[in-house]
């Protein structure tokens, strides 16, 4: 038996059982879901950092969309906020590394 205790996509238990294996699951709500989502985001980001594939980036974005749903936001709301920050602070097009600031 391998223990995971992590958030997985909705069809994973079905896929596991179709392969002839058994699994146990439980569901989380509210703050417990947010904690599980945070852990999943970290997991997916670490996987993306290792391989930098579009597949792993898609997993990371899927978690991002769950954050939007959790906080009752839509992609237009986040895009408006992104544009506001972009207009105020810019993006990352110039690839600037801040080395230090003299006080």
C-alpha cells in the first residue's frame, strides 16, 4: 500500500479502479480544501520546475483555476487585476534582476 494523502483530479479514483487497483478517498471542504489546494500548487510547481513541459504547465494552470473558483473569481476579474498591476509595475519582458537597493 502506498499512502498519498493529497488532492487529486476528480477522475483519478475511477482511473485507479479501472486499472484493477483499489483506493480509499475522502473529500474536503472549506479551509481544508484551500490547504490541500496550496499543497497541490506547490507539488505541481515543483514538477513543472523539473521538466518545464506544457503538460506540467497545464496542471499548474488547472490548480490556478480552482483557486479562482474557491475565491468566487472569474478569469475576467483576475485579468483585470493583472492588467492593473502590469500598467502600474510593468511585466517581465525586460528580464530585469534587482541586485540591491542602497538605503
